[in-house]
C-alpha cells in the first residue's frame, strides 16, 4: 500500500510540473500572437491558433516525458529535470519561432491567427514538435 501511495504522489508531482509547463507554454504562445488565445480558439474557433497552441503543448509534453524516463527512478532528479528541460524547451521553441518569423515575409504571429487556414501554421507547428523531439533526444 505504501508503494501505491508513493507512486501516486510521484505521479501527482510530475503531473503538476507538466501542467505548469504547459501553462507557461500557453502564455508564451498568447504573447507571441496577436489577440487573446482563449478568444481566438474558443469563441472564434480559429483553427490556426488552435494548431499552434496544440503543437506547443505537445512539444512540452514530449520534453517532460523524456525527462521523466531519463530520471531512472530518481524522483528528485526526474522532477528537477522535467522542470529544467521543460523551461529550456520553451525558451528554444520561442527562439525558433522568432527565427522563423525573421526568415519569413510579414509578421508570422498575424498569419498564424488569420481566420482563414494558412500553411505557415503547419510550418510553425512542426517547428514546435521538432524542437520538443530534439530536446527529448538530447535528454536520453
């Protein structure tokens, strides 16, 4: 029974760290794009904004999972690693977004929240996922 309780508490801690990191990711995407994400996605049903946010959250999740797996059952190392690698991943994702914005015509943030589907959102989404995968590979 003690093992079950311990495992549940460890899972809870990892879950809290993961959700907090996804919250930071949400804020970063919200800051990087014009308008408010909650308005764009839930009220205006903007698919571009939803895909951009979903790819960011998935990238963060990939990083957190890799940090947990790499912790080799060391709870403290896993928790600190998940938080540290998650923050690093978010910083790198933001830098990649800015680099992509600089390399493409117009303001990328404005294109990504356009009400009409735009191919640039797919490119940006893949950048988020690839960044998460690269960091995950570096962790393990």
